[in-house]
């Protein structure tokens, strides 16, 4: 029994001497210090100043003497003379003489339709005219004979060799032939009109260009049926091709009715095609269409290019800048005008200011504004070109606040 106890005692783990009271206190102090440092760091991290994400824009200048912008809009290039050329009759296309991009002149033949039936009808009408003319000739011969007979019987009645009835019969024959000749001549006129009609039908089988321009689409091929109206489902074409008069190109812009008072006839305009963003095209306002679209609350404005260019094509998207009155002083005189985006300016109690971004922080800076230039304001003092300002400053942004700028 004693041997078993000794063996069990030998299995005990020797933990060494028990730590003193001061050693335990020191351990707790170290743990508390670590926890305190972690809490302080966490509080500092949690309460640190975080940058406010903002969008910035660059302050620009307008050269002295340059016209100010009063309105910006977008529209499309359109052609005043544009036509899908079709036929006046339904027929089978025999030949098409145009391709996309081809320039055509007014009256140029674009296509031919099958004219076999029309030519047969024309031949028939010409034969009927010839028959009517021969009938008139025959009646005129018979009228001459009847007239001679009437003269003879009138002479015989004077000699007492003929009765009045014979004279009356001869005169009736003459009157009858005169009436029949009049009817036959009317038939000749009808036959001539029939020929004119058939020739018109024959001419309708030749499709010609109504005006000079450029072919932008080819809509029919030889062997297809073409008709001036939709017929036969998808098997009948309603046009041969589409022609655009490139000299009639202009711009159509839908302007919000709230800003239509800024547009006037002959107003200077700058157009920028979406395809050529670095090309400013001078233009002018032709007219404002005197009606509003109640669905979109817009008014259509027509704009003319001051000079056309082959790069301008129908249906191109275009950005329009409506300009104000021309400056009085020459462009080389005076100081340039500083321009700031309207969305960057905040006004309260008659005081305007912006937030200028520099060194990652926003500086609240008072400014003095004058006129407007489209979606920008003219700045009299407080800003310089090239500085970056915050667009639509958030309410939480304060003077000296840390920002994370994007754009600009």
C-alpha cells in the first residue's frame, strides 16, 4: 500500500515555488497597462478626422471681349430636305442605279419598274386612236357624197323632177353624218387623252430624284415589288432610296420652356458635335417654333450653321451654347473674366462663398459675383483661374475640413 502511494506521488507535476504577492500584482499591472493603451489607441482611431469625399472643378477664365453663355442645350443635326423616294404606281423593280453615299442631281434616274403592261396599254390606245381617225375620214367622205346628193335633189325639185320628201331625206342624211363626225372626233380626242394617260403611266415606271442630294439608304433591289402605300406585308417595299439635301442641314434643339426667354432670332450660337468635341462650329438661331410640347415642356428651336462642312452629317448629336450680346470692347482690350461653376457657389444673407481645395483641406472663401455665363458665374473678386473649388458642398463641410477630392 505504501509502495502504491509512493508511485502516485511520483506522478505529480512540479510547478516550482509559488509566486509572491508582489509578483502577482505586477502581472495585473502589466495587463491593465496593455488594455489601457489599446483602449486609448482605439478611441483615437475612432475619433480621428475622416476626409469628406467631394467633387471639385477648376476655376476658368473667359477671354476679354468674348460673348458670355446664356444657355446650354443638346440637339441633333437634321435636314430640311429629306425624302424617301417611292413610285406613284405599284410595280416590280427592274433596275436600281444608286448606292449609299452616291450624289445625285435633280431629275436623275434612280430606278426602273417593269413597264411591259403599261407599254401594251399604250400600244392599244394608239391603235384605238388610229381607228377613230379613220372612222372620221370615212364619215367625211360620206358627208361629201351626201352633200352632193342634197344639191342635186334641190336642183331637181326646181325642175319639177323630184319631190320635197326626197330633198328632206337628203338633208337628214347630211345632218346625220355631221353629227356622227362630231361624235367620231370626240372619240379621237378621248383616244388622244388615253395615250397621254398611258404615256404618263409609262413615265411613272421611271423613278427620278426629286432634288439634288446624297443617297443615305438603298431600300429596294431588282426583283422586289414597290408600292406608294404599304401592301403585301413585308414583301412590298414602299421606297427606292432616301435622299438628303446636305445643303439644308440645320440643328433642332428642344429648349425647356423655363429658359426659352433667353433665346432670340439671329442669336449667336456655338455648336459642338459629339463626334468632334474639340471643334467649335459657329451658328445662329433661325427661329423658335411658336408652340410648346406639353408632354416634355419644351420648345423647338431651329439653328443654322454659318458654314457647312462635309463632316457634318444628319442625325449627329450636338451640344449647343447660346451666346449673349457681343462685348463692346475689342477682344484684345480689358481683363479676362473669371468663371466659377454655379453649383460651387453658396449664398446666405447676401454673402456668397466657395470652398477652395488646397493641400487636402477645404478653405471657405468669400467671393463677389457679377453676371452669369450659362451654368457658370462671373467672379469679380475672391478667386483666380486654376484654383479648385468644391461642387455642391455638403452641409457637414467646414472651413479647414479634410477632404478627399475627385475630378477637377
